[in-house]
């Protein structure tokens, strides 16, 4: 009877030990201080879960306590860690089936630099209320959303979008030709990096020169200069208005010059260009041409 009783005692003692009673290999919080965080639900938040702030582990969960309105989670914070008094708490998990943990985050109205504007820090016995905590969605809801995503036609819509993109893209030979042209252009740019550098250096020097002459350019294109340019433009147009009728009268009255101009030697045509015989000494003088022109019957009849 002694042996069965001993076996029964060992079995019962083994059943009394749970995973939470086993020592953890992670470092503890030492003689830190304890705060309470109230959640609407904690799902499967275990004892010993991490408490994280700014990506660093600052404490661990010591145990949840269920009440009628919320779940109060006790967390022990490492000594020397200062947490702003208006910090929010969120239960997170890095992956779908990963371990859950509590993350202390700045409030939604915090500054861009991460400052919360809180006056003071959490002290031993401080409480973060339900209004400043976010509980995780139930796993069932997450799986339901995933199933709706898979079965609701979203993947089919993605396939249709990819098919449209393939139709918009050019055909394979055109795409190959486009890639060939692009590669040739890139190789050409690679061989002429010196020219590109010189061009950029010239642009930089031009910009620097313009910057050095900022005052002069401001005077040239300023309001006073605009008045000057407008007055000169008006004067130029007035002179053009006087000059154009004179040019017309010269053209009309100078018709008698046409035979003389036609009697001058013409330039000879060569392949791809026009050349002029520069041996002027072999050409007749203008005076002799004028004499022949005066004796021309057409001129006598005028």
C-alpha cells in the first residue's frame, strides 16, 4: 500500500505544477515598481508577457485579475525606467500566432518628436485606465477577415488587375527592343560621363556667375529697366515704320539694276555645296559692265 500511495502523491504533486511555476530564462525586473493596466479584454495574455516601450523590454506581466467591467493586469517595471503619466497601453503580437505583449505608446495627440506633454511619470501603484488601453481583436475575427479576403473575390480582382497590366505592356519583341535601346543609351551615358560632368560643371559655373551678378541682372530686368526697354522698343518700331516704305521705293525704282546683276558671273555649283571663284582679276570690272549696260537697247528705251 505504501508504494501506490507514494506514486499517487507524486502524480498529484506533478499536476499541481503549471508552466507559470517554471523559472524563466529571461532576466527579471529586479526590485522594480508595479503598475496596473486595465483592459476590456486580454485574450490570451500570459503571465510573464513582456512589457515593451520604444522597442525595448522594460518589464513583465505578473498576473491578470478579472473584474466585472475590465481586466486589471499587474505589470512590474524595471527600476529606473521612467514612463510618462499619460502613456497609452496596447496589447500586440508581432505575428498572427506570435506571443502577445503589452506595448506602452505615446498618446494619439502626442508631438511629432514623440513628446507627450505629460507632467510627471508613472509611479508605483499608478493605474492606466480602460480609456487609454487598446485590446487585441479576437483571433476568430482575424481569421474571419482573412477568410473574407480570400473568398470575397479580392484575389480574383488582383489577377484581373495583373492581366490588364500585361495587356497594357508592349508585346515581347517590342519590350525586348525597348530594353535594347535603353541599354544602349545607358552604355552611351556611361562612356560619356566626362562630358556629363563637364556639362554639369558648366551649368554650375553659369549659375554661380549669375548669382555673382545678381544686382546687375536685377537692374536690367527690374521695373526701371522695363520702362527703358519699352521706350527703346517703341523707338525701334518708329524707325522701322519709316524704313520699310523707303525699302519698298528702292525695290520699285531699282528695277533697272536687274540686267546688271544678271550679267555678273554666277557661282559654280559643286556636289553638296556652292563655291565661288575667287580669282577676281579674271572677271570683268564693274565699270566695263556698266558701260555695256548703258549701251544696252533696253536702257536707251527707258
